[in-house]
C-alpha cells in the first residue's frame, strides 16, 4: 500500500469505517490531489486549495481537513467552463461573464460536493463540511492551479475535473491534510 494512504487508512480504522476502493488524497502543502483505485495510484493532479489557512470552521474560508466522502456529483454532460450558481448550470461559459464577474473564483464544469465523516472534526454544527458547501470543482482561474487560491474549495483545471468526475462515485472517500 502507498504510504500516502496511511493517514486515510488510520482515520478509517479509528472511525470503524471501511476504506472505499476509490480514494482521493488532497495534500494541502503540496497543492496536489492523488487519485487511488484499489490502493494503486491512478493519477495525480495539481490543485488549488484555500487561500486562508486550513480550517474546518464555518465562515473561515479555509479548506477543511480530515476524512470526507463525495456526497453529490453535479454537472454531468455540461461543457467545460460552464458556470454554476447554487449548483445549477447558468447556461453560460465563464468567458461570457464580465471582467468584473470573472475576478471571483467561479464554480465551473463539474461539482463534487463533500461531506465530512468525522463528528466534531468536519461533521455537524459549525464544523460541517457539507453545510459549508465545500466542493471539488473547475475554475475560471486555471493559471492559479498549484497555489492556494480558493475560499476553501479544491479547484482543478476544467478538463481534469471532468476526467476525475467520470472516475469517482458518490460515497468515495476523500482525505484532506498534509
């Protein structure tokens, strides 16, 4: 087994949760996401996580740490660069938005909505990843991939989030940390 899976495996064991066959490991310091299937590395991606320090607290704008699962998959069939508002496609590519609108990190292409699996860490109350609307999603700022740039979400290049979206399923686990 890959050593990068050890924190994930230990957390699953501590919580009494069986590891899933497909696992995403997000490394905050390295700004990478590694996709594993059956314990073997399939692909690594550069990502952008929170511009602010990692945090599981509501309104912190930090990327939450710990064990999560993919709660919902949104956006199948939408073209690369499609902008979503409140998880609904707008029908417009980010290039169709004004320069001012494009200054923000828009949610584009696909959404993998995360749910925390650790009560008191990233689940329930002010620590709840799902109610914070933390996603893996595409971005209109691909030039920032590889450095912290988000308001807590995990950003991928638009074609890469499509590739990843097609490989993972609801319930697959996501471990976020260093």
